[in-house]
């Protein structure tokens, strides 16, 4: 009985030890399963965080590139604005030509073509700037979303790590619930990020292409206008010389004819009817020649005024053209709106006339109207042109005007 009793006790102890070992093994298995689950979740979150971090770097680069594109667009739009004002100022000056010179010549066609191109380019610049600002805002918002998603995942990972060491966890009343994350939302957020980055790259390519294309075409348009103005002034100078030569010939013919008709009139036989009629016809022809001389004189005046205006067009600069008093109504309204928004030094209409070294704020007017210009230069009793007036105006309009005024 003693042996049986001792054997039963040993069997009971062996069973208790086996049960205790099984319980320990079960606890170890549960801990290992929890550890594996936490590490698997952490690995999944880590992959998403890695992709999100790369996307955030790309988003920051995209914001920098988009801001740079917008800055380039604003800069070139300002340059285009100055060129547009030069073109408009030249058109305004050429509209002051005498009526006989108000024709649509190749200079007017070149100016019209340049103005249409600059206005269309300005609209494209404004459109791309608006698109760039919108893309930049979306990039910043997307980066904030990705940053919030990354922070939420890190908090969840931290909460899972605390579950592995419950003895180090804070008291229950100090614990906060982890944020809730939907993997489908994160996936769609990453897809939207990739699409947004692609849009940013396309906007960058369009902006650079527009800047390069506008620079080359604007340069060609300006060269075309300058060449046409130079050709026009040379043609008008040559035409003025020819008209002046014809006027000299008409003057000589009038002097000779007047003396000859006067002599013939004195020697005329009162009974010679045929000779008397011939003298009357000659005198009528002389009057027509005088009228034609006056016509040539007015034509020379018109050519001289047109030549002076074309020379002024060649001397127009962006600073003079962007004078506030010379801006058209639309640009003046635009600047007024910008001033109301505290954007006085906007790149769209830069303040090119303020802060001059001499302390002035406005430039003098380039020229008056055609009528006042003609009255100042010639008056009603203007003498005929000499051989150097119009030719010198081709090289220097102011010098030719001074010579005429002195005479």
C-alpha cells in the first residue's frame, strides 16, 4: 500500500508538471503569435510609410518646380507686357499721321501681327499661371494628407509595440485610442499623388515650351517691325527727295514762265486774238502749275511729319511706352485693381517709370498730334524745303525739325 501510495503521488506530480509545461508553452505560443502579428503589421505600415515618404519628397520637388515655372511665366509675361505697350505706343503714334498717310502699309501689318501675338501669348501665360497656382495648392494639400497618414501609421505602430510589453504601458486612464486607417483610402491617396505629380510634370513641360516659343517668336516679330520701320523711313526719305526735286523744277518753271508770259503780255498786239488766247491758255496752265506746286508742298509736309513719327516709333522704349499716362484703358483698369489689392509692383505691369535717378516720376510726352506738330514745324507761311531738310530727318528727325524751324 505504501508503494502504491508513493507511486500515485509521483504520478500526480508528473501530471501537474506536464500541465504546467503545457500552460507555459501555450503562453509562449500566444506571445509569439502576437509578436508575429505586430511585426507583420509594422512591416506593412513600413512599406506604406516608405512609399509615402518618397511621394512627399517628390511632392516637395514638384512644388518647387511649379513655383519656379510660375515665376518664369510671370517674368516673361512682364517682358511681354512691356513689348505689347511698345507695340501699342507705336500704333498710337502712327495713327497721328496726316490723313494722306493713314494707309495700312507693311509696318502697320507687322505691328498688328505683333500685337495679336503678344496678346495671345499673354492670355496663355495667365492661363498657365492659374493652372500652376492650383497645382501648387493641390501638391501642398496632398503632402499634408500624406504626412497625416504617415503620422497615424506611426502612432498605430507605437500602440502595437506597447501591446508586446504591457508592464510598461501607461495606466488605462492615460491611454488614447489609436487612429483608424483604411488601407483602401491610403491606396487611393497614393494613386491621386502619382496623378498629381504627372500633372505637375506636364505643366512644367508646357511652361518651358511656352517660354521658349514666345521668346523666339517675339524676337522675330520685333525684328520684323524694326526692319519694316527702317525700310519705311528710307523709302519716305528717298520719296521726299524726289518730291523736293520736282518742287524745285516746278519753281524754276514757274519763274521762267511768269517772266516769259509777262514779257509776251507787254508785247502783245491788241488785235492779235490768237496770240491773246494762247497767252490766256498759258496763264491758266501756269495757275495749274502753281496749284500743283502747292500740292507738292503739302505732300512734302505730310511726308516729313510721317517720317518724324516713324523715327519716333523707332525710338520708343519699354520705359517710355509703360508711362502710366500712356497706358490704354484696359491696362489702367488692371493696374488700378492691382493697387487696390496692394500689388502695386506686380510683374504684370512693372513700375518702370518710378525711382528715376533724376527724381522724376513721369517721362515727357513723345509727340503731340499731327496737326499741332505741323503747325509747330511749318506754320501757314512755311517756306519751301531746301535740299538738306528731309534727308537729314532720315538720320535725325530732331535735327531736321530744328533746321526747318530756324529757316
